[in-house]
């Protein structure tokens, strides 16, 4: 059995390596189950218990199985022993890593367990250090294998919703909507902030549909020069315009029989919006310079990080096209509204970058570091988390990522978050949906890094913050606010909304970049100057 005296004597820093895994402990001995539960809990993992192999198989093949990251399985048990349970799990395509344990350490038992699909083997009584190393290494190896599989599936168009990493109820609703949409050819509009994984959801819809063997053609509409959008999307004939020395097949024809994913669809010019509307209505396109239309069979998935209905009201997006695209809307919540996904995502990114950077010794995240990541508001969402973990792996010199490896996150968490940090999506709730949980159930409460605020009286009506997308006209005393204060607030909001892209900020504010930079200096916002390229 696990040596409980050794567990009690381990320093806290050595016993809590990660908060990112849930472990199923299967043993018919209640004392051994309790000892193993205490051990893995001290290591920072969550534990679930099963009394025999039959119960373990039921858990792993049911809905709860998706939440289990590793199984510690005893061999000798009544009703269904460990080898039998492991054989049944592997026969039903359950690939969760398994550590087999037994009091009998003969070579025959080891061979039988490995042949049945176990990844590691320990002999009772197992030391906590040995158990912790085995768990940590198997979780890292499993995460790396999952990342490789996910990349291959996305490249081949066979990614499914089962490959998406999430433990969030809010994301489960997204996945359920995606599965329903995948069974038809209905046009889909995916909304969500930049970096939340809109392309991943589009790939999963494609991989779960009847078009899974056909191409998924992705176009970032905001990255194409305006004078080339029509040619890239619809194609052109040779000699159609100056420089058209060859015939070009557009993205619609490339996606024939498959799926066309238009990311940032709200950036399309108005004349291209007309041609897109025709393609949706008639199922045919007009390449530039072509004598006759070309029939195309495609499934359209669109995505945007801004509300298209607002662009319709502003007159920059066609209303009839909006209703053509918005037949089946799917909204993806920002990462700050599904913090329970951060541990699993961090572990997967860590496994990949540790392998890419040649740092196999980096295999975990300390509880303080994980709490820090869960305390941050993540304006850049999953893409920002991915890059943050990449940087931390490069900085890390020890076996686990610590708070010191996330200096930028730590400094941001210590400072109060800006009032404009939350975009419109974070306040949007789908009909009948419950508010997203802020922390995973059963997970330890993360350490709060923000400074405690003094108790104050309830704010008056004038002191309450306006909903996102609105600006207050009155100050705290109920008087009209000064024009300079309003101007500074809207400039700050624009910088945040467009992620510091000053060209876009100036364009949307209707002023020149030189004027914008002058106003930044006037309002003490010089730190944003020169960040356009980095943004």
C-alpha cells in the first residue's frame, strides 16, 4: 500500500505538482482507496473512487469517462479483476492511461498488464515519490499524444468534437449545438472574441459532417487586401485584368463538395458581400472575366469577433446577407468565462512546447502558477494562453512551471483589470443558458492575486458602471461629463477593442494616425505607441 507516513512528511511544494488532472482509483480495499485518494489529492489532483473493475468500466465508458485523465487500477479484485477491466476498456476504445498496481510483482503479471494496455506498473507498497512521478509522466505523455493526434486530424479534416479540450458547461452547450449543425448543410455563424477557437469549432463541424472527406477551405477575410478579395474568393480568367496572366481558381471552387470557412466575414467589402449573397442564394459564382456562372456545392461556415448586427445598424454590412449567414448562430464564450478549461489547456500546451523546445524535464505546473493563470482575465483568450505557456516553457529551468515563469501575467493580475477588458461576448447569455462557472467543480479554490479592496458604501446610481458598449453621460455628481474625459474613454475603449492595432483604431475613430498619436500623448497613453506591429 502507499506509505502514508511518507506522504505526511513530504513538503507541500513536492506533493502538489499540478491541479490539471482527475484520477480514477480502483481498488477493492477501502483502506488502500483512502490512502491513494489522500496521496493524489496531496499531489494536487482530483480523485474519484471505484470499488471493483466492473464499476471502473462503467465509469470509463460512460459520460464521466471524458473527465478522467488517468486510472490507478488494482489487479486482484473480486467480480472483475484489473486485467479484465483493462481489457474491456481498451476493447471499447478507452485510451486513458492506466497505472496497474498489485502486491504480486512477478514478471508474468507485468507482461499481462502491459499486453492488456497498461502504461505503467507499480508494486505495493508504492512510495509516494514513485507514484507521483509515474502520474506526472503519463499525463504529460498522454497530453502530447493528444496534441499530435489533434493536429493530424485537423490537417486531414477528420477532427471531431471529441478532440476538443473542455470541461466547461458553457462549452458543452457549444459542442451540442455544433453536433446538431453538423448533421445538415445549414449556414452557420460562429461568434466570439479573437482567440476563443472559432476555427477549431468549424473544423469539428466539418469533421463530424457527411463532408468530412472533402476539403475544408479557410479564408481570413480581414487579412486579404481589398483589391484582391474578389479574385481570391471567386477566381478570375486569364486576361480578366492587368496582371492576370493565368486562370485562377477561387476559394469557392476549391471548397466544391466540402466546406468554406470565412473567418472575420464582417471585413468583406460591400461589393463582395453582394456576390457572396448570390452564391448562397443561387449556388453559383461569377469568376472575374468569366462568360457564364459556375455552379458550386459548398457548405458555408462564417465567423466574426464582432457583432454583425451592430455592423448592419452602422450600414457597413448588408442586412439581407446577415440573415443569410445567421441561420444557425453559435456563440463561443471567452476563456475568462470558462476558467475550468485552463488546467487542461495548459497541460496540453505544456506537453507540446516542452517536446518542441527539447525540455522533457518540464512536466508540470505548480498550484500557485495554475491559480495565477486562473486569476487572469485573458483578453486574448486561448491563443494568448498558448503563447504564454510557450514563453514560460522557454524561461523554465526546473521540473515545473512556477509563478516566476509568468512575469507578465503576474504583473497584470496584481494590477486592477481595466474596465474595458471585457468585450460584448462576455456579457452575452444564450436563451435558457445558465451563467458559466468560474471555477471547476471539485477543484481547489485558486489563490487570489489582486489586492484586497477596502469596504465602501453601496454606489449610487451615478457611480455604477455602464454596460459594455455604452458610455456614461453623467459624472458621479450627476453633471454632464467633460468632453475631454469622454474622448479619452472612447480612445481607451477603441485600443482595447481592437487589441492595440492603431491603424484600425484610427480608422474606426475617423481620425488620422498622427492625430491619434498626439491624443495618446495628451492623455498619457504613450505606452501604446509603437505597439501596432506587435499587436
